[in-house]
C-alpha cells in the first residue's frame, strides 16, 4: 500500500505538523525514513498530540504562520522540500463564523503562499493541498460528491476550502512545471486518538466521559463521512508517490472518503462510542441555537480506489474502537508515540 522503498531520505515539508492530522502524518513519515520538516503555529489544544509525541528531536520544526509569505519562502529555502503536504488551516466550522477574515486569510491566502513558494522552488516535485469534504457546493441531497462536482460552501470555513481548491487549480493550470504534480485531497470527518480540539465529536465525548459527565451533542441528526485518521493519511502518501512518478496523470482533486455505509448520523457514532467505551460514557442533545452547518455529506472515493488502489481499511466500528482504545490507554499512562506507532503498524496489516 505505502511504498517503503520510496520514502527513505525524501525531503518532506508538512505544514500544520503540530495539529492532530499533521502530528500523525509527521510521525508516520519519520517512521518511513523521510527527512521531515514542519511549518505551523504552536499547538492550540491542551494536551496536544504534537507535544506528547515529542517529535521535535526528529522533525525540523519551524513555528510560524502560513499567512506570512516571507516566512513560508524561508521555510522552503531551508528545507528544499521535494514533497509538500499542506495541512495548515483553520479547520473548524463554528470558529469561522467568529473570525471569517482570519479563516479566509489562513485557508485561502495560506494556500496561495505555499503554492507560490513551491512554484519558485527547484527542489519541489509534489504538492498536495489537503482540503475537506466541505469544499463542495452542498445541495443537501443523498448523492455522494465526486471530484468533478462544483466547489462552494455555506459557511466561511466550507467556502474557504472551496476557494483553496480553486486557488490550487489556478496555480496548477497557470504555472505548469513538467516535473511537478499538484493535487488536492478531500477527506471526511476524521477521528482517532490524540485529537483534543474543541467542537469535535469524539474529543467532546472523551473529555466528558473522563470527567464523568454526559457529552453535549449539538447536531445529532447531521450525517457525515466518518473515518479513522490513518485512512486519508494513507491516501495522501499513496497519491504523493504517484505524483512523483507521473505528475500529469495524477494531478487534480481526489476524494479519500469512507465506504458509503459509514456516512452516518452523529447520534449513531455517539451511541457506538458509548457502547464501546462503556460506563460512564453518555451523551445528550444540546438544545441551544447554533450557526448553520451542513446536514448531509458523503464522498464518493471511486476514483482513488480505481486509479490509486486506495480503499478504506477500517469500518466505522473499528475506527471508533481504535480511537477509544487509544484514549483509554493514554489516560492510563501509556506513551502517545508508542500507541500511534502500534496503530500505524496494525493499520498496515488491516484487510
């Protein structure tokens, strides 16, 4: 699935490496033998997976802002990255209502800055911009979105991710480099150990459970494409390898979503977590008023399956079980790095 002979010695720049997905990705790349550089703000959550993994010894970490074009250019000059995985973002819907300008500045101009630096880098051969399932113009239908569907977004976060896709497409078409591939990766709602962000279902459930409280769920009927964090990360790594060898064929947009039956209502995922964890896990509906969020989202990952050979390896029950097991063991004193590495190895063996 992942080319172990491909990654050793590759110079890789991960933006957003201090975030939840970025931390898992940096660890995985390091375990594959890549020379990993990171560019991101300080971790927002406390605790933070990046801090617990103690990756500062192996990853050359630059704490800086993607809104700073000069800073991004300096990072490229220092790292001379052959492969860029751009994950740095304002990644939540509700904060985008509080700070729409900051959301657009990070998610749109931040993307432009990374692409501009890559355009002038002689070393860079692969760029993957990680966006979101919410980049599509959501028409609230039962149809799963495919890569050719229109970009859009009701809220500032979703809109900014659609804009990020359009910026990437414009750079790919306007500044072609024969030896370079530029793609976007659109994932679903990722879950997994080490996420402590606010306003995310599994972290909210874990925090409440460890306190002995019922978690407050704001949109129990909303349907999302749920997947373990390792699923899309595997897709990004596979896509990077293909872009390296055949940039013309593999540039463009890619969905890395779960099986269609794993697009489930929030309440079903919460119920499964409660059954998996056991007492005192519980939840109840938050009756407050909240800003608009999409009700129905599904991704069609047929293209990734057909052309990359990627497919989901974990169903939603396994994804929840792996997540609950990670949090339970970490709360009991297990080292985050060993828990992550064990699940990465286990994922590699999954059917």
